[in-house]
C-alpha cells in the first residue's frame, strides 16, 4: 500500500482509501472494442466472432446513414417552411382601384443559405462533434474533428469534380452571386487557417476559451458580410442583379420587350408586369429562352392556365386531369429552387419517397409542348397517278431540332393492297441534329388494267426502344392517305365545307382546303379573312396567306388564331376566301367559307375546376407536409402514393427504409407552429441518431483496425456527404447558374468549422477552466490533416477560378469543352485521394 492509499489486487481491481474499483481491462477483458461507444453495444456481443460483429456494425452504419438522410429530409422541410414566409408589396397598376400585389420572401437568400440551410445539410457532422466531446467527459476526440475536415474535403473536391464533369454536352454554368461566393470562399480558407494556427502555433495542443470564442464568432461575421455583399454594400454591382429587391419604377406598364433587354423579353413572355429585379429566373437557360412560359413567377394565374390549356388541348387523347398534371409540371419547372430543394429530392430518390420533381406518365411526357422533337407528314393526304412509278413524300420535324431522333414509317392497306397496287414500306427514318425535313420514296405498281380510284396509308410511329423514344413525339398528321388516280390534272382547290363552328377557347381554328380532280404538279392558292360581326385583332387574328400543295398533295389547312377575351358575348363570325390559284389549278365551288365563334358557357366553371386540380397537383409536390395525415400517408406508400410512376428500385428502397419512415412520421409536421416545432424535434432526433452513428463508426473502425481519424475522413464523411453529392449534380444539370451546385460548398465548409468545432470546443474549454486544467487537443494528426486540406483547397479553388476566366475552359466554373472539363474534374478527385492517403499515413505515424 502506498501513502495515497492505493492497493493493486491480483485480479486487476484496485483499492483507494478503502474503496474498491474495477479497472476497464478487468471489466472488458477480451470483449474487443466494447468500450468505444457511448450508447452501444446495447447487449453483450462477447461470444460473437469479430468478423460477424464488424459486418453487422458496417451494415448498421449504412442503414443509419439512410435514417439520418430521411430525418434530415423532414428537418429541411421545416427549414423550407420557415424561410418561405413572405410579405406583400403593393404596386400601382393600370386599374386605379386594384393595385398589383406581389409577394417577396422575408428571409435573405444569403442569410438563409448560411444559417438554417447550412445547418440542415451539416447538422450530422456538427452534432457528431458535440456529442463526441460530451460523451468523452469534455475531452477532445478524433472522430468529430476528422469528420468535419473529411466532409469538407469530400464536398470541395468530389462534389466540385462531379458538377464540373456532368454538365450536359456543350453547356456551361457560371456562378451568379460571385461576391457572396468570394466571401464564403475567403472565410472557408480563413476558417481552416485559423484552426491550424490555434492548434499548432498560438497554444500548441491546447484550445483556450478566447480561441474557441473567436472561432464561434466568425460564424455571425460570415453571415453579416455575406448579407452585405448580397445587398451590394461593397460597391460594384453584379452584372445580374441577385438581390431580388423590389425597385419601384424600373419597369413601366407598356414598356416594350426590346426596351427591357434579354431578361425583359423573357419576362414579357411570362406576362410579368412587376419589377424585373423581383422576378425569379427559371432554372435552365436554354429551356427559358427556347420554351414559351405560361406562369408568372412560378405561380398559377388564370391567363397563364388558359394559354397552357389551349396548347396542350391540341394533343388528342388528353383528359382534364392530364392537363392539370402537365400544368403542375410546368409550374414547378418555372419556379426557382434552393440547394435544399435539390437535397430533399436526392434523399427521396435514395429512399423511394415522394419525388419533389413532377413524374409524368409516358403519355404525358410525349405531349409536353416544345420539349420534344415533333415529327409528322407535311400533308394529311395526297393523290398520284397509277403510272407515276416512284414519288417522294415529305416528313417534317418541328419543335426541338437540336437532337438526333428516329421514327418508323410503314404502309397500311386500304382499298389498295400491298404488292398488287404499291410496294410496302417499313423503314426507320432518322433526323440528324438541325435537320427539319426528310423524304421517303413510295412506289406505285402500274398493272395496265382499269381500276377505280384506290387508297392506302402511310403511318409514322415511335420506335419500341425506350431510349430512342426519348425526346420525340408524333405531330397531328401521323397518318397520311395516298390515293391512286387515273388522270394527270392539277385539280381544283376549294374549302371542304361552307361553314365552321368553333369555340372561343379553341386557340386556333383549323380550316381544311382540299384539292380535287387531280393532284399533278405543285400549285398555290392565296387566302384572306374578311371581317363580319367578328373583327380581326379583337376576336381573331386575321390577314392573308399562301397555301402550297406539293405534287400529289390533296389537303392543306389554314390555321387562324381565335382570341379568347374571357367575357360573355354573342356568337360572331368572319369569312375566309380563296383567290388567285397558280400552277394550273382552278377554284372550286366552295371558295368562301364562314367561321362562327361561339361563346363558352361552361368555360369559367371548367377553368375553375382546372385551377383546383392544378393547385392540388402542385401542393402534392411540396417539400414539407402540413398535416400528420399527409406525412404518415407518404411514409406508408412507395413514391408517396404515386404508384403509377414508381419504379422497381423505388419499391426496393421503400422496403429497406420503411422502418425509419414510420418512426420519423411521428415527428410534428412543418405545418404546425410555422415549422419551428418540427425544426427542434427533428434536430433532437438527428442528434440521437448521430450519437448512434458515432458509436457504430468507432466500434466498426476498432474491429477492422482503423483509427477514429481514418474512419472519420472516409466512411463517416462519405456517408454524411453522399446526399449533397446527388443534390449538387441535379442542381448543376437543371439550374441556369452554378450557385446551388458548388456556390454553397465553401459556405457549408465554413459553417462546419465555426459551429462544428467552435461550439463544442467553447463548451469543453469552459468546463476545463472550471476544473482548473487545460483543454487539450492533439495537434499532430489534426494539425497535419487541416494543413494538408488547406493547401489542397487553395489549389482547388484556384482551378475553379481559372475555369471562370480562361477561355480554354469555356469561361465558366462548370461544363465547357470536354477535354478541359474532364481533366480539371480528374485533378480535383486526385486532390481528394491525396488528402485521404496522406492523412491516413499520418494517423499511422508513417511521417514520423
């Protein structure tokens, strides 16, 4: 016995001042790695083989990563609810008694991204660091800091590389808010330099209270400076205004599209009358400039819905429900989306949950206007002589023309039969990029016997291969009638009927003009509208035009836009007249026809119903849930209940994550108390789950012989950052700018240090001051890892900036020419591999 009263027994126990204690080695003995967890193991695993335990802990780690991702989905739904709060701003309008009302977000984009949204994406890493220190009796560990730095390395190197390389061919993405990006980039470098200084230089191996305070205070400083940069406090304005501030007077009613510049022209297409700087630019640049926009600022309005319904109703076989689904899809496309929206979408894709992007059935994918190539015949019918031999039929491509598309063309018997009257056709026609017209040879068999006029048909159909059906749809004239004649006259042209009745909401009145008694040669005929009770410019868009019948063609259509003023009025009519035929043709008996426009008595009720169905579809795509009922329903059903569009992988992922979904469905939905109750409850659940992840990682690493520092920068960092990788890739592909893809990475990395290390270190430093002892942080491994990452991150940021300013990269952070973008992406991935390998070598003392 010593003077201090310490007695060591043979069994490993010891006595101090007549009190018996059992040493850790005596308790655990050969129970390998059982002392590494805060909560685990729950029950004895003493008899289990180490290999089995390692496998089970690894699978548990993966499963818990899915759980963290799912509860983070709910957590971000609460953040979306909180940050989506708006206030109304009233503007003057042409109607004195009805001012124009627009809504603007209360939360600044920079503040929201660097506070709640950064916390949402980084909560697991931050909470893991806090829980580790508290669980270790306020002593520093390796898992938390290692995960912070490892996650930052994965985010900067791997996510940036993925976004650079996977932009669609020939496209680029630039960072729009370059000043905010500059602020967050500087802070991300300063954060890790400061971390290196306090661990290695100022007080080596010890973190003092003032150092932790400075680390934590850098967080509000970052938010403040980023907000000032967003508000253009530092001078030179951005080329593209990003403040979304309402500026009265910068857009006047009646101002022409040309006077507003490119952005103004785009907004004019949307029908926007509010300030240009307050509007939200849709995601994809090409789509925004190429497609017609129907909904202002991504919100449903009557005029936009009417225009959209007119467009989609041109496609046969669409129900009102189909049109409502398409309208909801168009609405979501026209809205701007945050990085959080993409992250939630990535998580739901990984777990078989309800998608944030509209999922259209194959039929609806085919009829979305302007997104696909549209292939049809030039004319609905043609007539040829029996002795013509071979002749050509024109097949036209409209809509999207910048892709390579293929269709099948085949013949169908009518009164004429294959191999007796004509040679059968079954061919694949391919349109190359920017090719608008193709011709197919049709051969008629002359049997030298008299026969009455006979007909057969040409049909265009889509190919069976799903990949080759992508991006192409059939137009109105997918079947063409071919009549075999016994004369060679150019024929006569006339209207098919003496009168037509159309509804005011029809969009375009289609007036058929037929060619009879011959179809030899190319002929033309002029047409013009004549005002009657319906007046051009008020009730319809009239004028003059020229119809061209190519050789053998017998039917052409005149399309006249009908103006729907949405006001009750009597039936009105105008006339269309044919005149001045050329090419040998003559006018037939019906050379003038009347078009009567009838008012839609039931259109208002129909439109109201359509708006309700469209709003219901849009509401179903919200990131957050308003009620327990909708939250539980989504948890119980694959793909959120959208069974029709669920894939086999959705069913598998839903089955694997069903348990987590049911448990987390009990978290209060964001619709309660403005999202704040869900925010704090889900944050607590993330903390509990993160503690389990920390135990799983530590015990797994111990069982396979990995140190906590190596486990942190590999398995844990990858598991927590994987949803962000998929989210950034989706944002890079779909967004017009690179901000949501890589612009927020540096800000998130900064927040990880300021909150993930500053907060737990401050708590631990204060506790150690109370205990009158220093708060020690091992400087060797952490200092090496931070120093290595800082140097490599400066190199990576240099590559990103070089891409922005050098023509060889396309002068953009993402995309550009193939060889430079793949080269820069491979270099970035190599930086991550260098970081992981060298940091791991340091953990095992290879550099000592």
